[in-house]
C-alpha cells in the first residue's frame, strides 16, 4: 500500500500547487477509497436515504476540490477532510428530512414510495454532529480523531501520521472521546 499512498501524496501535492491536470488522475486514485468510506457510512445509517454512496462521494469530492484552501499533506489528511465533508452532507440531509417530517416544506410522496419506505429519518446523526461540535470546543484533537476513525475509517497509525502524534496518543484520545460522547448522547 506504500506505492498507492505515495502516488496519492504526490498527486495531492501537485494539485495543491495548482496543477489542474492532475484532477483526472487524482479522481482515479481517490474514487474507490471514497466510495468505500461512503458505503461504510451508509452501513451505520438507517435505511430510506435519498442519497446513495455514489452521490455522497460525488458531492463530497466536489466540495473538497471546490475549496481553494487545499492543505492536505498526505492521504490521511485528505481522507480526514473527505470524512468531514461526508459527515456534513449526511447531517444536512438528516436535518432536511427531520424538518420535512415536522411539516416544513412537506415533500410530495407517491403512494408507492410511502409504502416502500418503512424506516423513519435518522436523527441520531444530527445528535452525533451536535455532540462532536461540543467535543471539538473542549478537545479539538479528540473530535478530529473521532471524525477520522468513525467517518473515514482510518487506522490508528494513519490518524497518528495525519495529526503528528503517536499511536498511543490516538488510542488514549479515542478512548476518552468515546466515553465523553457516550455520556453526552445518553443524557
């Protein structure tokens, strides 16, 4: 995996320097991994999403490359940013669906669609987002570790590399963040 990681790091560096010709090669390298992250996201969610993994990947990718502040130094930092983008997209969708459920801009639903959808919109993601925002205010590194681990599926060594800390530090912060989030989400 060192060669693909190195290739991605070099492509990200070229893209960050303004070489727009790398975008197609970059997408070829990133797309399979982004799709894997998106599929993992949807495994944690309730059914009934309007978004599909492919749409989530496309939207996240467009948000990432549209920003002019590309500070990704390596694969782990890019996938951390991708996980954050996907989290925001999913939270926005969950909030929209919750608002529609409460009656704000009710959607037009065909009878066949209503019968097919037996799962209510997931609002746990909105609660997790709120809790992560609170955690970020008091322990920013712990919140980043949760994002990288939970949303991007990065390993402890990848997170340590991206944050410039030891794996032991990541393990400690991950444990502390899980305890804090569990307490916050069960109150």
